[in-house]
């Protein structure tokens, strides 16, 4: 929904420009207000990762993967916990489902495979766009799906939504390149086990694989905690979406720099000269 958080409804582009200014990598969702290629252009040399919500149409999935690869994204993050959305009272109370109004579907309406499913041009048949998106959005992924996804791209493949070490070990057996430990910020299964609680076990099971982490990260202090528990990198979601809504591109730049400064100062105050020392001491005390 990042695209509609900005006043001009181009939040994906504004955030990409902010990431280009700060050097902070950006994970770009399948659900964007502007096509993934345009977002990648605004990123410049800053790394971008494409987060795939795998559709229930393999040809469309392959098309999205190849587009991301051709656009210069550095990794493919496959979401495994959102083939159908969870029970979200806030969204229900406000009738908040932007896709049903045609928002954040640019990667579909710009895709040749998806367009072939429509009776005509997307702008001429907006109700057909929404209807087809509803039909195709979610695929319940099985382990066998990793085989064709892995064969479809040379990009590193990470699984997002992993919350159990047994799944990590199985993912390693299937040749994934990384794990993204996440509970979708509590939006999919509110009341489930916190991602941070599972992070040390995920890191241990991942062995040599990098582990990205998100869910509930609101400050530089939260970032340091996750790094101390073994995360390779830490993702934020709502904080920069709020900053985008309030201050646009400049708001995201300010929020990112503030978070980085807080993390840096906290490590200095606590006496950790680098990430290696932080992780060594953090894991030792568990």
C-alpha cells in the first residue's frame, strides 16, 4: 500500500528516491502503484529486492520474476504467508482494501500475461482488472513450487514469512539463498508467536544462509536487538510508511537517517565497535 501513502499517490517512487539518497536498500512489493521498472529506475545504484506475491497463474508469476530480473533487482523475496489475507478488523471497519478500488495494481496492468486475461485495455475495463486480480492473486505455495521458481531466475531466492527452524532446514534442502524471518508485522495471524522470539532458532537453523528480519521494528534500538540476535539485515515497514505520509520523500530520508543514527549511537554507548562484536556478545548471552 506504500504507493497510496504519499499525497500524490506515487509513494513507491518517492521511497525509491529516498533510498537512493540514503543508500538504504528497498524491498519492492508486487502490489505497487507504479510499475516495478519505474521504481527500479528511481533507486539508481541502491539495491532493490522484489517481493513476489506468487499469483495462481504460473505464466504470470514467471513474467513478474523475469521483469524484476531485467529491471536490475538484486534478489527475489518469495512471500509464503499471504496467499490469502488474515482477519484484519481495522481494514474491515473502514472498508480498506485499495486493490478492490483499482489501486496498487500497476504491476498487473503493465504485465503482458495479465493483460491477455482482460477483454481489452485495462483503462477501458477497470472492473475486469479488479475481477481478474481477485481470481489470480494468491497461490498456496508448496515446497515443489520452489523448484520452478528456482529454475526461473538466477537471482538469489529468499523465503519471507518463515517462523520455524524445521522450515528453515527444509528450505535449505531446496536450495534457497536466504531466509526472511517475519510474521508479517502481526497482520496475518495476530496473537501468533513474535518473530523476534523465533529469530535465534531461525539463525541457528539457517547456518551459513543470510537471515533477514522484520516485524515490530520501530527504532534503531529495535534494529540493534535483532542484529545482536544474529540477523544479517533488518527491515522496517510502518515507520517509513508513516514518514512518507507526513513528509513524502524528505520524510523517508529523515526517518531512515534518524534510525541509522540511533542504532550507531546505541552501539557506541554500549561499547560495541562493530557488528561482529555485537552479534558475538548478543548470542553468547542467550
